[in-house]
């Protein structure tokens, strides 16, 4: 206690708030109903609710009103910090998921926003997760944990100052976070713009012009394909054979991934026919999601010797005419994607593109030297975008840490200055205790006999 900031005390949550209080209103009054999906995870986001008659939601649901704090008690919503300050309810009446805990300040001198900050702290969330009970996948924070959780209590006036400062600082963080979270979408559009410029010739034109490059050829894709082949239909599984087989999950956004590789046994003739070589292109030919159909990936030396499954197509190019990396970018470009998706789209639930449709795609092909230069410039620009994305990920992590750092400062008494003229929290706690002791006990209603 000697290490507490001046005027502060220590108490349990139950000493400061009523937990899951019940309330009674006329059944026909309109109330706000809050399913778990409507509870925010960000500190300042507003609580959303549906309007329903109180008679429909008064039983089997958690009750609350404006000025309360609600937070999830069930995994994973608790760990994700689903919690909110309640305000704006119709008729000041609310109910929600039975998986909420409600904290109602025991006095007007206890700041609900201060309690909201508490249930968002890393210490509270990690301790609550450690104390969860119940079956795996549906674990809950016990009420006894919430009731007995120790909290540092500042004077009432300082609670208000802390809540105001948190609103100010966390609003700034939310604004910054929203801007940073929007950068990946901008980078995605940037990459698409780079690809569009690459396959139109604009990426290598020295001066701004709308004219098509005069030395580019327009020809069917088939003219640069040496071999196009569907994959194996043989059943594959984990660790059942000596040869790995690429499947749709192995075709990632940035190339082939081997994290989820299945295998099988094949004859030498099957291996000869279906083995992959460096600079082959693997293409998804069938999928329920049309935006995956036609998705390509370039084979590197790491995947050489692997085979590929039946929902994939292997394209082996005439490398004296087409640079594989350029063709891979062309297949990913917006104009080619648009054509492929139109070809593949189906109402049957399975979208598909066949070998003849792939061969019929119209290809604008620059000379080999230009293809190589275009690949170099695309890779340079993509590397720049990748570096930015890495920095964005690091910034997002730092922002999350910054929020917790600010909350930690608030509960150490370091966020706002102490005022020696503030009434000590110990006096406030004694007053709340006396008020509760003097309050009339609620009578239990008896059920009507049948």
C-alpha cells in the first residue's frame, strides 16, 4: 500500500460495482438488444444494438442500462477484448448475450470509463484467460474471478481525469491505426497498377504516351506454350508416398508454399510426364471461388521434381520466345484476370477454365529483352511494396503495444498528475460501503402457484 500513488487505494471489483444486476420494466417498452457480434473490440467504438420489446429479452439475457460497462466472458471474445461503455439505449433499457458480464458502478463517483479501461488491460485479460473454466472451445471467466480481481482505485476526481485523458489519447491512436490499417489495401492496388502498366508497355515507355508499343506482338497464348498438362488424379495424403504433390492450398499469393504438402507413390513414367521443372507455371483450373481460378505460381528450384494434382494445370513455355516471370505477371494482371474470370464463371457452384480456353487467351508480347527489363522493374517495385508492408506490420504491432502501455500508465497513476486536494479513494470506498449497508435489501418474488 505504501507504493500506491497519493490518495489511491486498493479494492476488489465487487467493492466498486454491481455485477450482472437485474432490472424490471414494462414488457411493451422498446429496449436495445446486443448480440455478442455487436460488441466492439476497439476501446472507443460504439456499442451497436437492435430494438426489441423488453418482454422478449428480459429473461435468459444479461441486463444493462446506459452508464454500465459490458464485456465478454467466453473465449475467444474475452481475449479479443470485446467490451464497451453502454450509452444511447432506447428508454435507457438494454439486454444482450448471456455471455456478457455487466459492471454497474456502485456510485456516481466511480467512473464507468475507468472500469472499461480496466477490463481492456493486458493484466486483466491474461489473468482472466488463465482462470477460465469449462470445456475446451467454450471456456468462461468465472464470476468469482471478476468479483475478487484487485484494482487500484484513484480518487473520484482523478478517475474522471484519467478517463478523459484515455479518450483523448486512444482517439488519436484509433485514427492512426485506421490510417495504417488502410495501407495494405493501397499496396494491393499499387501492385495491380504495376502489373497493368507492365503488360501494356507503360512501365518501360520513356515518355508519357497513349500509343501501343510498336514492337510488341499480339498473338494467342498457345503460340508460346511448349506443353500444357492437367495434374494427377491419384489420391494423396500426408506421408504416404515418396513424391510430393502440389495442390490448390500450395498456390499462395506470393508463389508456391510447401507448408501443407501431401504425397503419394508414382511410377517412373508418371514422374517423367508430370514432374515440375524450374520456370514451369502452375495454374488453378477449377474452384468454387472464381477469383482463384486461373491463379498462377512460378515453379522455382525448390519445387523441382514435385508433381501436381488434377485441379491444377502445368504450363511449360517456349523460353526462347517468352520469359516465364513475365508470363506469370501477365497472368496476374488485371486485364488477364478479368478475361479468365469471365470464362470461368459458372452458376453450378464450381468455376472452371479448360486448356483450350487458356490457349486462346490473347497475349501482347514484347521482345525478350523488354520482357526481362519489365520483370526487373516489376520485381523492384514489388520489393519496395514488400518493404512497406513489413514496416506496416511492425507499426500495427507497436500501436497495439502503445494502447496497452497507455492503459498500464493509467493504472500506475502516471497518466495524469495527482491533485493533493482530491478526496482520497479510501474515503470514497468507505462511503460506498456505508451506502450499500444502508440500502434496503431487494425482496425475492415468489413464483405463482400452478
